[in-house]
C-alpha cells in the first residue's frame, strides 16, 4: 500500500481580492521506505505541498491519504495527534529547542508527545544519538554545537518516534557542502535502517542527486517525475 | 506535568534578567502587603485589646433599649434580681465566657467642697471587674491599683479640673430612680487614665457604695460586661448568648435583653474597619501588580517564541500541553515572587519586632508596635499571587496553544 496518495490536490490562498493557486490538481503516490525529492524554483509550491502532507495545512480541493488516513479534513487536535504518531519533521533552520540539551531535544517527542516510558525512551534516544554520531555531544545545548550537528540532532528527533514518514523542508539549505553531504548520508542510512520514507523539498543538487524519485514542481503543477534509474515521466 | 514544568523553568532561566525583574516586582508587592498587614493588624489588635481589656469587655448585656439611651445612664432601665438571674443562667451555658462583671452605671455630682461638676460612675465588684477587664489596673496611674469600699477612682481629666489628689475627700451626690437625692463622702483612692470610647472617662466605686448612694435595697445592674476565653470565639459566644437571651421575652412578647459585642459599642470599630478596607485595597494593588507584570512577561514570552511554538506544535504537541507549558511559566514566576516576598516580608516584620518601635494613639503614649504575621496571612497572600499568576498567564498561553503551526513556523 502506498504511504502517500494524492489525487487532484489543490491549494488556494486568498489575499484580499487576489486568489493564488499554490497547487493545481496534483496527483502522485509515494511508496514506503522511499527517498523522494520535490524540486522546483521558489514559489513553485514545494513547501505548500510538504505542509499539506505534514497535516500542517489542509487542501482546498482533492484528497490526500497519508499512511492510509485521509488527512485532508483533520481538525487541529487530530492533526497534532496524527503528526505526533506518524510524521517526523526536519526544518531548514533546525528548530531545536534552545532550553533543552541535545539529548532532551531528541527525547522531547517521546516525552511530551508520546509519553513513552523512561527506559524505552532512554534506549531509543541513545541509539539514535549513536546513529547520527552525536552521543558525545548529548549534554550540550543547541547554541554549543555547529549547524551540521544541529541538523543531525534534528534528524534524530524526527526519527525517534519511529515515524512512517519524515518531511524535510530544505534540510541542507543552511549547511556547507561537506556538512550537507554528511547530513544526506545520515538520512539515507536512517532510511535504510528504519524503513522510514524521507520526502524533501529542496533546491540543493546534492540532495536531488541522492533522491530515488524526483518530482519537479512549477507554478503549482507537477511537471516531471524522474527515477534514479533514469526513467523520466513528463 | 513535571516535564512541562521543567521546560517552563528552563525558559524562565533563559531570560534571567526579565524573570528576576518580574519576580522582584511581585516580591516587592508581597513584602509591602505582608508588612502593611502585620503593622496595621498589630495596631488594630492592640487598640481592640486596649479598649476591650481595659474597660469595655468583649460583650455587654443590657436591658433592651439601654444602649440607645446610654448617654443619660437611665436607672429605670436597670436589670433587677430576676433578670440578673436569667442572664447569669445564660452565661453559665456559654463555655466560651471566661469572666463577667456586673456594673451599676449612674450619673451624679462630684464636689470637692469648693466646686461641683458632673460625674459618670460605675459601681463594680473589684475582683470580677479585674477578671473581665484585666488591663483595668494599668489605667490607675496614681494611687492603689484596686477599688476599695469608701474610695473612688477619679478620671484623670476630672481630677485635674477639680484639683483633687490621692487621699482627698470628695462628695458624690446622685438622684435615685425614685427621684430622691443622696450624697456620700469618698476618699480619692486613685486617678484613672482616660480611654477612648464609651465609659472611658467614667469614675469607679465599689458596687456596695453605689447601692448606698442610690439607696437601692436590692441589687440592680445597668450592664454586664463579659470576657471571652479566646478572642477568636467572640462570634461563637455572642451568637450563643444572643440565641439564649432572645428567648427571654416580656409580657408584650418583646425581648428583655440586648447583647452587643465591642464592635457595636466602640467607635474604634469604624477605624478598625477602615484599616481592613485599606488592607483590602493594598491586596488589590498586589493583585494588579502580579496580573500586569505576569501578563506582560508572558505576552512577550509567547511573541518571542512563536517559531518554537510552531516547532513543538508541528512535532505533535497537543494544544492543551502548549497551554499548560506557558501557564506553568506564569505559575513558576508567581511561586518565585511569593516565596522570596514571604521570606523578605517575614524578615522585615521580625526586624520591626526587635526594633521595639513605639507610637502614640490619642492619650495613650509609648505603645509598642509588635507586628505579627500569621501563617494564614502568608497562605492567603501566596495563594492569591499564585492564582493571579495563573490567570494572567492564561490569555497568552491560550494564544500560544491556538497558534497555527504553519504560520508560527513562518514567523521571522
């Protein structure tokens, strides 16, 4: 069964008398354990699409199934519950909580969102810290680590609840070349280890080059899908 | 909850200066209220104690209608033997009553053989009077600290005006209720300090002498003053006594007696009420300080952390938990302010106590201020601060919890 199924997905923003069609009837499917990238110029609708998939926003028209659930009409509380159980987020600016240590940032979704018991929490957090190579930095605060390290922590935080899907909006935009590669490799490794699907929106060719499937968006429309094997569908 | 509290406290520590400033404001408010309550409470208690323990008693019983005509000291409204028995029986049924004193109050003429003036006198049983108003002997500023048969305790102002001294002989002339006039010589046994309130400028003689002056064959009592074992039981004793005595009716089925607490008899009660009103106003100021400062700081906290709110909401934190997180910040600030305020407030009160500050009230001088803070005051103030802190945090916290994660994440 597909992890994400979108049919005729549209999103309009109304600003005064102006209506902006951010997404225009998108249809696509994403399989479990895939590494997908949405690419396109600024304003093409990448972030809007990720927001819809992440249940942070609702579509104007069309249906969107995520992990077998129709998320197009979820209320605020149901959406929060669904996100907490099924989706991990990686942000361009890392968005770590500054008052929590590296360990506590990763622990947060288990502690506050899922109420996981201490023993299991500790096991999972330490395991992920080890996987992203941040075990030695676990007691540091976000302002004591580098950008690349922050994004590794963000990856660990996104994966700590064993979500079926991780959404990453421009995850390497604020990283240098070398660090960006390292972060992408970690994400790929995590995808292989946990079977979690990673869906990105990006401009970054490094990320694009590593994706299994690349969807190109232009003016809110899907214009191209290319697979890593070289298949291209226009 | 503990984890949310931990995050809330970390966020407070994150903005140390702001947290300290807000907590200081609450602290100052708490200290001010505590010290004001301690000082005003001490002043009030001291004055109440001065009034009730030196002449008024805690409760007084009169024949119905006596108090409204108390200025004329009507002998026709005295309680007679049967009535006195009824009152004594009622008193014996109220265990909170520690002592009582029966008084004959009357007006007469006071003569030093050169001049004559008016005088108001109380005829009392000395032992019972001192048991009921134990500070009475302290009012005797010159002479024996007691009331002896054949002697009179002359009010200070009267003694000065009539130029009488200890051991001088004077005459008291009074008209009894039948209209016949009688006089009796007294030796001045003591000079009595004036006190604020009704009866505070009366002279005192032994009750047997009063009976003689008024030519009473059997005892008749104008008022019965009562002392309660614990001032906190005043209302309990008053209600019990009133219930019992209200059942005593005359032939016209109207109550025979009237019972009053000191509050209804002394004008100082209005000052006491004013002190209470001022204390209440100060408390309102504290509430305003806490409300405004916490609300201000929490609004800033929400505004500064919009992206963080977006992040935790995106991760899946339920709106209720976001609300709780911010309310706990306000709650922690309130606790911090209340805690420090109570510690400093109690310390200030302690320092005031050991400083032995004195003050004058009317003709009473050198009264030592002994402010006290009781646990209930601390509890009430702390609870008020904490509840107001929570209420002040609710609006910003609610705003944070209702924030759209998508808009919050876009916030720069």
